C-alpha cells in the first residue's frame, strides 16, 4: 500500500517531522511518500490561506494520480479536502477530520490544544463541520503567541502545551485531547506518560484512517455528494489538473 502525505505548507522542516511520525505509525509494508508545497504560504493560519492552499493540494494530487492508494492532506485545517474527495477516485483524509473522528471514539468529550489563538475559531468550525459539537470541550491555546519559528514550537514550548492539556482535562472535562497544528506533530507521544487524558496526534490518526479506507473503499465515493463531476474544460489551470477535470487522464 502506498500513502501520499501532502504538506500544503511550504515548510520542509514540518514535512520531515510529519513524514517521520507517519512512517512510525504505518503498518509494515505501507510506503509513505511526502511532498511539500512549492508555492503558497510558509504556514497556513487563516481560512483565506487555506482556500488558496486547497487549489495547490488539488494540483499536487493530480500530479500523482495512479501512483498512490490514498492521500493525506497534512495541514490541520484540511485545505481542499472535500474538493479532493469529489474530484479524485481514491480515499483522501485530512488531519483535522481524522483526529476529530479518532478522538470521538476514545472519549465521550474531547478538546483541542494548539499553539496560537488565531486558530481557535477555525478549529471550532472544523468540529461543527464534523457534526461533533455536542461532544466538544473547546480549544485551549496560550494567552500570548509563543516566540521562535513555527516549526520549532513542539520542541521549545512542550511544557506549555502539556499544561494546556492538563487544563483541558481538569477544567473542561476532556477525555481526549487533540494536539492541533502540524508543528505539534510527534509531541503527543512525548507527553503521553505525563498526561491525564488520551492525546491524539493528527498525523497518526490520519495514517490509520487512510490505511483503513484504502482497504475498505479504495475507489473513494461513487455516488452522492462526493461523486466525481462531469468532464469540463478550463483555462489556465495546472495542466495535469486540467486534464483530470476534463477527464483526459
């Protein structure tokens, strides 16, 4: 089985971290290929940026049609997720949705801990879109923005993140806590021995669901809201994507 992990952020450091965690989480015999966006934003932190990154995601998938069994969109806002499911004939998994579904199966209530208040409303929207608002304990984040490069947050602010996880459990009633945001990848395993709740790493959750879907529904959706649209011509699009939309691929 081949899984394609796409980082829509232009950060090679984050891609390397996520690829290492994905490889460690994958079942034996599963191949992980990781790609980093070559245009867009160093780190996606708004809905507008995610909308733009979603188009880049579609281009990256179109470049690898027929070369993978499932795709993981490796950004917690899941840019381009529904569009990719509609367009391509294979399973597509996003970090946010995968971690939300996983957390809902290991606890009655779950929360999200992240490293910046700028993501609070966006992550709450992801919970609403997943239909899990009734089991949501809320988002915890630092009162002030952590300093330093974003890819180093997990290393430089691990104790702060741990304290927020404890607060989510003791004050919000969370049974499971998702560490939201690609820069926190790998931190759940490091913090787990000291955590009062189950910690969910979105990359680990996404790998598990991608493996399961590649076996259970290898062609993705065939009908309904995610059925592939009819062929349509276009102008100015990335050629492999344009060919796929026109059903020339």
